[in-house]
């Protein structure tokens, strides 16, 4: 797919942040994933919570965190407080199907 210059810059920054956090390149996993995302906006403008997932997941795929974002089986997204420059915190864990859940 065609990615804009801004999108390429975002992916590069996301890759750099991931390597900085892990202190190494990630090893892609093929396991089902559960993802928790906290978005910290840079100001009080009204934003749609669901507008950020695609870019985040594409950047995580590009960085090699997982093989494909279709592995995400559970997702929780919420707003954090406003902070200068904004930021995103992502926690990824192995997905565990709830007991009694349908197949």
C-alpha cells in the first residue's frame, strides 16, 4: 500500500522508539495478541479515539513486533491526560481466550 511521507516518518519514529524500549530489534511473533493502548493527546482538541489504531498497528507490523496485525484478538484503547507533545503507550501481551468464550 502507498504510505505518505508523514506516514513513513511516523513508522520510522515508531521503529526507533520500539528499538529504544527493547534495546534490540524485535523478533516477530505469530502468537495471538492482546493490546492495550493509552493515547496522551498534546492538547484539548476533540479527537476520535478510533482514528489511531491503523497507523499504530501498521507501524508495529513494519517494526517487526508481530507478523501481521490480524493477530490482535483483543484491544483496549483509552485516552490519557493531555501532555506536551503527546505520546502513546502500548502494552502487548499474549491473548488468552476468556473461559467459556465461543470458538
